[in-house]
C-alpha cells in the first residue's frame, strides 16, 4: 500500500509543487517509508508557514515522529503537543501512540 501512496503522492506533488497540502502528503508518505531527511525538508516549510489547521497538525505529527527517531525527545514532545491540539483527531493520537509519543 505504501508503494502506491509513494508513487501517487510523487505524481500529485509534481502537478502542484507549491501546494502545502500536497507537500505534507508527500512528506508523510516519505516519513512512513523511513525517508526522514526528504520528509523533513518538505514538512518544515509547511509547518512554519501554517499558523493553524490540518497542514500544521499533520506536519507537526510527522516532524515529531522524525525528531523521536533522531533522538530529540524534547522537540518530539513539543511537536506532538502541537499535533494533538486538535480535538477528536484519532489518527493523530493513534499515530503518535504507535511512535511512542
């Protein structure tokens, strides 16, 4: 399933490379594939330019996971808190728990 998401997210981003939502989508797939450096380079600008909403929440989620993998628990915890700020988003909560955050 991730191989399909990898291919499709790459194609979608190529069609609209300036879309923060597609940048985040592509980055989340890359993060799930363990391609953290590539994911982070797409996610950080989305996080920085999104004051609120789904783009900020999901970029924080995957930046938290990447930070945890890199051994930066302080940053991971702060980003996880930002990701969790949205009430009722069970995917965010479940994914953070699965990552040990």
